[in-house]
C-alpha cells in the first residue's frame, strides 16, 4: 500500500488541496487582521458562494469557474449591507459584540438556506471536476490542480492589492493601529467595510471551488469555519502569503494523517495541529509581527 | 469582556447582603422542592430544562462576565459529564449523587488539564481555542469505538422518575447559584474584575491572574459536567453529536447574552427566556432559528446588558451610551 | 431595590409569554404528536415524513374523523422540530405528552433521534408508531412495550445486493471492498452482516474500512480498494458522504464494476447532486410507487403534484405509520393508551408499503428491492417480480 506512487500522490494532493483551503481561509484572515473580528459567519459566506456558483451554472449555463468573478462580486456586494447595518454600529463596543453578531448572522443564514434551497446536499457537477490527472508516478484529481491555480492566483492578487496599492496601505495601517491611522487621515470605517467585502468575496470564490470539488449543504459552513481558523492560526493573522503557506501546510498534514491513520482521522489531525499551534505559537509559524 | 460589558456598580453593602442572597436561594430551594407535589409533568420538565441551563449559564457568566474568558467550549464538559456518569452508573452501579460528584471533579480536572495551554491565549484566541478543543473532543468521541462511537451508549437501568430528576436538577442549579453568590459577595468579585479589566495591572497589584482564571474555569467546568450528567441520565441514551455538539456552547452563550453578561441575574433571566422562547417558537419550526438570531442581533446592538440591563434602565437612572 | 423590581417584572413578562405559548386544541380533538428533524442535517428526511404524517391525518379528517365512544372526532397532529438533536427530540416528546396531552406519538428519523423520543414515550406509557429506524438497531435498545417500528431489516437489506448480483449474473472477480460509517446501522451492516454474507456467496473481502459518520475525505480508503483491485464496492453512509465518495472515486480514477451505496444513495438529491456520476449505482429500497399495494402510485403522484418535488420512499413509510396508528385508535374506539397499544399489536392489514403485522419484538418488516439509478430515476432491477427496468452492468 505505501509505495512511492501512493505517498507522492498523497503529498501532492495535500499541497493542492491546501491551496484551496488557503483561499477559503483568506477572507477570514484579512478580516481578522484588519478588524480584529473572528467572523463566525465565514463558513456560511463560503456556502453562499457555493450556492451562487450552482445557480449561476443552472441559469446561465456558463461554467462556474468562468463565472468566478461574478460570484466574487455578488458575495462581496451582499457583505456590504451586513457591515453597514450590523457591524459598523458596534465598532466601538469591543470584539465580542461584533463576533456574536456575526454568529447570529450565521444561524440566520443557515436557516435561510434551508428555507430557500431545502436542506438537500448539493454539488456542482462538472465533468472536469471528477477526473484524475496522472503525471508520472503522481495521480491526483484534476479539479485540485484547477482549484489550486485559481486559489493561488487570487491570493497573489490580494497580496498585491494589500502590499502595493493605496488601499492596501490604508488597510495595513488600520490593521496595525486603527486610531493612529484615523488621525493620519485614513477613513477606517470605509477600509473596514471594503476589507469585509473583500473577505466575503474571497470566501464566495472558495465556496464555488468547494462546491465543484466536493459537496455542500446549508449546515456545511461550520466545518469549513473550523478548517479556516486552523489555516489562519497556522499561517499567521492578517498575513496573506502566510495564509497560503498555512493552507498548504494544513492540507499536507491532513493528507499525511489520513494516509497514516485512516481517512477518519484527517479532521482530528487538523484540530490537533490547530490546538498545538495555538498553544505554542498563536501568532502563527510565520509571524514576525503583523503584516 | 472589555468594553462590551461596563462594570456593574457592585456597591458593597454590609456583609449581610450576601447572607440575604443565600437565604433567598435556600428559600427558593425549599419552595421548589415541593413543586412536584403540585405541578404537572409539563412544568416539571420545563423546570428541569431551566435548571440545567441555569447551572450552565452561571458558570459561563462567571468566566465571561467576571473573568473575561469567553468560552465556546461548554460542550466539552457537558459531554464529559454525560459519558462519565453513564460509565459510573453502568459499570460501577454507583448511586447518582456520588456519580454526579465524581462528574464535577472530572470536569474540573479536565479544565485544569487544558488550562496551561488555553490560558496562554488571550481574548479572541482563547475563544477560538475553546472552540477547537470542543471540536477535537467531539471528533475523538466519534472515532474511538470504546466509547460507543457514533452509536453512543445506553443507560442500563431505567432513570429515576421525573420528580426525582427535577430535584436533582434543582440542587445542581442551586449549587451553581450559591457558588456565584460566593464569588460575587466576597473579595473574590473584586479580584475577578481586576483580572478581567486589566490582567497585567492586576498582576502588579499582587493578584495572580492565572490562578483566578483557573478557578473560574474549573468551577464553570465542574458545573457544566454535573449538568451534563443529569441531562444524560434523563435522556437514557447518549451519543457524541448530541452530548458533545456545539449547540450546547451556542445555547449557553446565547442565553447569557440575552440575559445580560456580567449581570448577577443574567444567567437566570437568560435561562428562563431561552426556555420560554423555545416553547413559544416550537410551534413555528420553520422560523425559530432565524428569530433567535434576530433577537440576538437586536439585543447586542440595543441592549448590551441584556434583558436584565433593560430592566435596570427603566427607572430614572440612565447610563451614558457605551 | 428598584432594579430588582424591574427584573422581577421582566421575569413575570417571561412567564406570561409562556402562558401565551400554550396552544389551544379544540376540546374534542384527538391529539397525536410527532417530533421531526425539520432543520439541521436530517431536514431532508424530516420534510418527507412531515408530508406523510400530515396526509394520513388529513385523509382521516376529511372522511369525518375517528369515532370515539360513538362520537366522531377530528384528529389534530402537532409537529415539533427537533433540529436533528436527540436532546430536543426527547424534550419535544415530553412536552407533547405533558403539555399538549397527546394520546399517542409518531416517531422521528434515524436511530439516535427515534431512540430519544421512543424512550420518553415508552416510559410515559404512550403508544408510538415509528418508521425510519432499521429493525435491528431498534431492537438493540430494549424490549419495547409501547413503541412499534415499521421499517426494513438490515440483514435482508444487506443480502439484497448479493442476491441481485447472483440472480442477474453479474460477472466480477468476486473481490469486495466494504466501506461503512460508524453509526449503529453502518456498523451492523458493514461490520458484521456484509462480511458474513460475502463469505456465504463466495466473495473475498479484500478491505473493510470504517469511517466517522460525517467524514469528508476518502482518498486513502479509495486508494486502498483500487490497489487491491476490488470490482465490487459496498458502501453504507449517509447522503453527503455518499456524494463525496462517488465524486472522489471518479477523481481517483477508480470505477468498480458494481457500486452499491446503502442509505445515502436513496434520496433524489443524491442523483441530482451527482448528475451522470450517479448512473449505475445500486441502492436498496423498501418502497416504490410501482409496488402493487393499495394507493402506492397515487401517493407518489399526490406528493409530486403538491410539492413539485420528486417523491421519496420516506413518504410511504411515514404515511403508513400514521395510518397504522389512526386505524388502531379507530379499532380501539377510545383514547385510552392501553387500548390503543393493544389495537396496534393486532394490526394485520395491507398499507401502501405492503402487509403490516407486528411480531413479538414490535417490528414489522418491509420488503426490500434493489434499485439502480439510471438517468436520474430509480429503476427496480431485482427481484424479477418487481422489475421496472434492466440492470446496467458494469458501472461506467
């Protein structure tokens, strides 16, 4: 069973899957970094993206992966009123109030999904989503590679946005010290709103990828939230590249864990790693300070 | 909880205030003890549920409101209590009070075991850490078949009748409330608030924050384990999704927020509210989750001190907007 | 002091809300109750059951109700959502019995939830008729006095595919991989019954893997089966996992000749989520509109025209369970729980699911057929007498 082909395939699959995990966690990471908010509805934003991708395909016939920009814009737009109406008024109240509000949003979203779409498990069924790709001794699902490419591209784009644009500069300033940034003329509220929308958009795209590669249902959000938290902690808060590395690390560790102990232990390995990192290096392996 | 909870002005009255509270609690115990002789099954069941919630909520309120530790890990200890109780009852045929006592010790022991790791984390990290711990434990319970795996385990003997269970739950809730009286009416409350508001400053003043937080965590966990134990006995059959599920953590957190975090009566009001709301909305199954979420959002925004805080606002004394 | 007055006012308000919550049933109604998973992961099952229960009650009411001590009375069905949480099933059942004063109960779905409600009902000595709980899992809890189960028997379900393969002449290398979840029926079917049957039918079990009910990744399990060359794969998992397994098998390039997915592959959402990938998958079924039982075809038609959704076998099981209960109440002519219970014990009639007669363990077995997904429709391929289509072999 444990021949070179199996091991190398497992590791490559883990790396590719990790890239996708990184994208799903990216939104959580930047929101946490800039707004100090653990968005407990993050997993549900992912699911919104998955449904959006599914219905985009059903109504337009266009492949959801080509429609990824549309999904991103759609989910991002949805996030704006959430910020404006629910989060902005609580900005001075401390982290718990906003976190609990997002938690309430999460349970409302789940209920809304069931009411609107029924509790059925769905999947975006595309032919290319379920074929293997073999390169030498290594075999892995093609969709993992496609997802990896899309994820890394998006992550790099966000990284460029954060490090090389004026908005990114404002974002980083708000993350380090919101009050100081405000005195320097940064419209912190606007930055936070746009960051929240960006985070939601990334989650939406991640959700579409998940929907194509795997499956989802109204209650899938919670599991993805936990995975995303693990990635964020592994890679360091607010660090975009750190999230990518964290995702790949988690994906690989989970795959190796699954190979060594059995598939049932993948999630357990993920949680155990999460707790270990949280206990010993809560700022993440790559943290040198915050980005 | 930092700015989200303005410190309640616990004016220190004469030491008699604490004794009055104890007297009230003991009086409530005496009255409610005889409730099974008058009340129908329906009210006993509601009472049972309320007492379980009160026990859980008091502990959570102590951690969050007084010590600044927002926990999403209640389900760990509820589940632990459930499985430990069943193990003791099934394998060793211990009497129920002894089993519940051992439960409490087990809950406290688990809390003490994980606290070195958990307390390295401050604020949001702590919350996330408790969530991860709860999920880890649930996954373990599902995978390890020695504990019944996903099929769970059954209580071999029939559980005691409802009036007996009602009284057990009443006692557990009473213990929880008495413990809170102890914390609120003695020096302990000052120490707790000092640690909550500024841990480092408190340390400078000679308070040992680690010990204080540990104490709150252990106490809350012991109470949660007892509550889990008695709930399990009532159910007669337990499995990981029901006893280690996140809904425990979520329900407790919601009810204390609704009642009022850091408020002395927050847990009780929150528990009553949660049970009442559950009963009212049970006839409208499609909407009850959404309505609970909406109520949470509205309360967080407009009544950060919960229902109890609203009650305190009604007379002329107004607070400055937080 | 004022603060305390205000808070006691708040408490009084709360208590009065409680009072408002008490719903009034007409004094003459016969009240029966059910706790169902209408939200949470099992909401799919719950909605079918709700339809089945409601329809049975509506039909009886339209026909004038049930005669109790000579007077015809209407039946009131109260349904509560247990959110797929056994704690909630138990407390819902308690409330239905103590507050709403139901005379009998109808069950929830899946062993964990059914057990929680059944234990309450049995102890309170209120009769309960349930479906959606495999019989061995039902029997393993205790000797029931007031609870009755109408569903399939796991050993028969497990044997169905072996028998089907033998009778239909499916040529394989007789190497079997068994993948099952660690829930009560998964462990029974996958852990014990299938391996034993495999031996009996001359198959070699090259792999037997267990995974948690809500597992998401199956790469190692699939990889092992593929490397051992199993041409027959038997799976017992719930729908989200069933979908995941099929997709990941395709992504891994593993296509056995026969793929049987119990439980999870049954509902239409499985075929809808997978599209073409669902073709050829076998699943055991206990009901189909084509069955030659009274009202079977009409039931499916009514469901589809009312809800515009594809029908599921769960509408039949729940509909029959409710009918059994209502018939027993009518036979007893009384709302006394003991009399109703005795009447249920005497049930011996054909319903949409077939003949229902309870044995000494309070179980009634439903017949099993083997279904195969073909183009998004479930086609019965075995036994020959019930066939509605041809067996597609091998899996493509």
